C-alpha cells in the first residue's frame, strides 16, 4: 500500500509539471547554424521567444527480492524506454560471521552478507512517469521516492543572450592579420562557445531525466568450508615433537662436550690450582 501511495504522489507531481503551459521537450540543437568561428547558434530558440526549460530528476530507494536480478530488470527497462544507464554498482557488504575448525586444515564458516546496488539512469523526460510506475511495481517495499523540478529557463535565456552579445561583437569587429584586438576577439569567441555549450547542456537535461536508484534485499546467510589459514594449526604430531625434543637435547649435550673440549687448558690450570690450594691447607693443618 505504501508503494502505491508514494508512486502515486510522485506521478501526480510529474503530471502537473507536464501540463505546464508552454512546456515541450526540446531537441538538442536540432536547428543550429554555424558562425564564422564555428559557434553553434540555436536559431529555433531565438525565433520561438522565451523557451520554457524544465529539468526533472527523481530518486527511488527500494527493497527488492534479488539485487542482481532487479538490476538486470531495471537496465532492460531503461533500454526499452530508449534510455541509458550511466552508472551501475553492485556490491555486497560482509556482516557478522562465525567459524569453527572441522579438521587440521579446514574450517566451517558462516557469514552474513548484505547485497545492494546503486544505479544512475537517464530516460526521456516524457516517459519519466512510465518509468517510475514500472520500477515501483518491481519493488517489494518502496522506502522513499523523490522528485525535483528545476526551472532552467532563465539560465538558458542568460546563456543565449550572452552568446548573442558576443556574436554581435565578433561580427562588428573585423579580424586583422596582426593587431592588439585579436586577443580580445579570441577571448570573446571562447566565451561564446562556453555559452553555446551551456545551452546544449540545458537542452540535454530537459530532454533526458536523471533518476538515481538505490536497491537492497534481505541479508544472505552463506555457509562454506574454507582452508584453515592459522599457521599454528599446521605442525607435527606429539610423538614427532617428542622425538625431535629428545634428539635436540642429545645434540645439545654433545655440543656442550665439544665446547668443554675446547676449554681443556683452562680446566687443567683450574685443576692444578685446586691441588695446590689443597696441599697448602694440608700443610697448615700438620703444622
């Protein structure tokens, strides 16, 4: 029920905007002529008076049954409406997890994943209402629906008048082979091109509506058997370690004997000194 209410509110707003007096989607620079500087001039806008330029954008956040299948379905829907997908990102965020050992070299892992997707699509403005309805029908739960209406008529008129002003300056100022005014003419021509690009961009935004979509689904529980990456779990058995310890102890004892063998002169001197000391004690005792 909430899906129908949100979608109905959005579509009602779109219908009110489409019935705005004087509104008609413009073709992008369909009737253009070139100047001596290669600057396109929108002659259709110049002869039609002040054009109404309404830019519509929308956003939908919704829960779907399957993020991957829903993304494919929406992409196919956009292509069917002669639109384009300008951005698509499918991601899976890893949540809580738990694992326990199954053996010396493997563990059982259970992890929670949260799939989601972000899309930015462009559809013809006159078919935005149809697209919103179709996408809403594919949602299990529509979390939010946003519509923005931006009147770009004044911005378009400003760009057009600036371009005409600079074009008039270029036509009234003859070019010279060399002269101080040539730099000024180049700067004015560049500004005229910038204003022409602004008009073209506004026309594009009027004709194509941008819709941002955010999809998510219920968490997914995944079970898998992984290799045990704990290096401490990999080692010899107790018997093998015991045999290795006895061998290491015997080798250490042999190393000690060899070390003492290298010290035999010092041991001989120590023995002689001890014997002399004992003899002196015996002499004192007999005296």
